[in-house]
């Protein structure tokens, strides 16, 4: 599972930007390719360690589900929340189209 | 310099009015905030109104609480209903939260006064406050130098006497490192001790809110006011917590103190910083503590693990800034184009770098090599701490390897900037508490910080050690 010596390629950076919904410019992709490579190469020092019998830690506390009684409680004020939205229609968030027009 | 507990005592007794107190601090803000850019928003009118309300409570013979009339600065990633909260980002410029963070409610319930919102690295990602979309904060001790980060505005505000207390957040050192660089006290509490409800999330398994103050006693006052279970934060600790203030002055006789070898004498640690840690250890020994050198070998991999885990969590947390429900929107013909344009225009370079790094570390084919290894390093670091705490009550190390650097010195090289966090990161990975307190000045005249670390919920002991160090500090 050791990544190849070229830590990350420009094409991979462009692909990751797509996954992360970042519309990066060509200049940003160029710069990030070098910067991410530097960080990833540093992170390879972890490969020296022996992880036999070492479980991953996802969280500092033993997490348990936290539930409350199923009772109606006050929620955020709808009008106040919608005031912060870029675009609103009929008490809903309005967004550009998601599907192609038929 | 007025202590918060003295202000509270004099306001509670009616000796001083809260209005007189807030006016004094607002004068300090007016005199120097343009130069330092520590505060992004000063709520002068609201603060004066709150002060008048506190004075009215006192006039009725009632007690406004342990923070009576004490001005408190809030890092601008803490929500207060109706008050603009930017996180130092264009993507949230002008956003007014519809709710208030639990810590802010706690400060106000204790009689504290929210004075303003402090500058920060965008979404708390950085070590110098140079990543703010609203310009860098400058160090009050030397404005050509950084205040540290990401809570640089909070640290600078306390150092410049804009307020006696401030709140920050610490994900990899973002309270302790700026506290060290600005010569004030900064505390990162045990994960889960303080509610994160209303803190804008960066890396949820690491983030913790904590106090800045000019003294250990004041930090104790604010920590006790904000600690405790909160049903709105499912990771908040449900057990009854032991407050730190009551045992503050009990001394360190017989306390076992370990000095962390790797962090104190490691590569890149300035000799004057190592010397400060040794001197602080000697002060504890003189007060009756037992000192030994301890080794935590896995901490040398902390930086690598942190810069996979924190960006991975950030890439997920920051997915919510999509131009749909709040914040910036840059239009596009379809939803994806709108999302991509909004996020490219709204986020700064460091935030993009971390989102990219985190998305990559979590992506198919690389998960095991980067994120998976980082989570196992986290286990090793926690085991190292557990082993050392079998024989030690608290640990000592530097907070930052160096004193405050010049603006622009590390902005060109992300790895050089990340090195600033090497001494503070292991604590966050383990979920433990740690605090920074000043120990004299370096050859450049800038403050040096020493760090006291403790096991989970070891804050009372950590504060006792810090009190002794504070009294002995040059």
C-alpha cells in the first residue's frame, strides 16, 4: 500500500479538487501539486512504524449514542434561518437546477 | 494589569461599576486595534448595555456571578445569535448565527460581558493568524511579528489589555501557541470538558474551547465558568467535573513531574526555549516536586498524523459551505458549478490546501497509507502518554519551539509553518489537557512559553503546577 515515489500527480490533484467541489484555477492546481507532495512525503515517516496489534483511534473518548426523550422542543426560527440564505423561494432554499431540462 | 477576579470582586461589591470597567477596556481597544487588528468586531454599544444591566443587578442587591462585569473577547468562530461570525473567511462574511454557543451563554450567565470577536486564521487553520481573510493580527510586543495562531486575535487582545479574558479554540495548539508567543496564559482543556456547541467545527475529534488570561488564577476562573456537561454536545463529558480554582494554591510537594525529552531538546527547539523549560522544572523541584526526564518516542510522528487527521475531518466538516443555506454564493448554471465557484471564491489558500489534503487522505487507494496510519499513530501516542503517566502526575515541555517569528517568514512554506505545532499536537491527539504560561523573554525580547500537560481530567493538578511556575517565572 506504499504510494509510488511521485507523491501526487497534477491529474490526481485535479481529480481530488473535483471530489472536494473546489473549482480551482490551473495555477492553483500547479501550486497545490507541489505543496501536497511535500506534505505527503513528510507523512511517509509513519511508514517506519510497526503497527502490529495497534488499533486505529478515531476519537479520544469512548463514544456512546446520546439520545433524548422523543418530545417536541423549540427549534431554530424558520424565518431567521432563511434570512441567511443566498436565495429563498416559498420558505425553501432555492438552488440552480440539478437535473438537465427534459 | 487588572485581574479578572479582582474586577469581578469589585463589581460584585459595588466598589467599581461594570460600566467604568468596560469603558476603560474600550479605550484600550480604540487606541490600538487599528494597529494590531486583534478584533474583527467590537460590540461597544452592546457591551455598555450589558455593563449597565450588571450594575442594575448589583444595585438591586443581587449577585451577577463570578465574572461580574468582566469583559471577555470571543474568537470569531464562536457563535452569538445575531452577531456576525466570520471564522476569518469570505465564505461566512456577513453571516449572523441564529443561535448562541454554550460557552458564550455560560460567560454571560456568570456576569461576563462579550466585548467583541477576535481575528483568527481562516476556520482556525494556521499558526500565525496570517491566514485570516481580513488581514493578519500583529503581536502587541512587536507588531512586526505574528501573535501565533490560530487564536492569535484572542491572545493579542489579552496581551494588549483589550480584555482581561478571552476564549479561543485549540485543535493542534491554537490556544497554547499564541498564548506563548504573546506572553499570556492559555489552556486547552480535556476533550469533552467544555461544550463545543456553537463552535464552528474544524476537526471535531480534536477541537476544544479554552480560556486566555493574564494569570493562572484568571484562567481557572474562566475555565470553571465554561466547563460542564451540555446535552447539545454529544461528546461532552457527562460526569461531575472537579473545578480547578479551589485547589489552585495547594502547591506541588511530592508531585511527580516528567520533562518530555523529545519535545524539550528536540531538533528545531531554540536553546532559550529549552532553557526555560529546565528553569521551570527547577522551580517545581524547589517547591517540592520530583523531576525526571521522560521519553515519548511516538510524539515525533505526531505532526505527520495530525496533518492527515485534522485535514481529513476538516474536508468533511467544510463540505457544508456549499452556497445553499448561508454564506457566500457565486452563481453557476447548475448546482455543481455553483458549489465549485462558491468554494473557490470563498476559501483562502490554506483552507483549500487542507480540504485537498484531507480529501486525498480519505480517497480510495490512499486511505490506508495516510489516514489509516495516522489513526494508528494516534493510538501509539496515547499509549506513550498512558505509560509515562503511570509514574508522573504532570509533564513539562516547550509550547512553541521558537518565540514569535516575523510576519511573512513562514507563509511560503506550509511545512515550516506546521512545525510551529510540534509540541502542542500530541495533547490534542490524546484528548488530554495542557496549558501554556509565560517564562521570561528570549534574546529577541519576545515572550517564551512553557507547557504543562496532564492526563484526561487532570486540570486541577495541572493548574497547581502552573501556579507554582507562574510565581517563580522571571
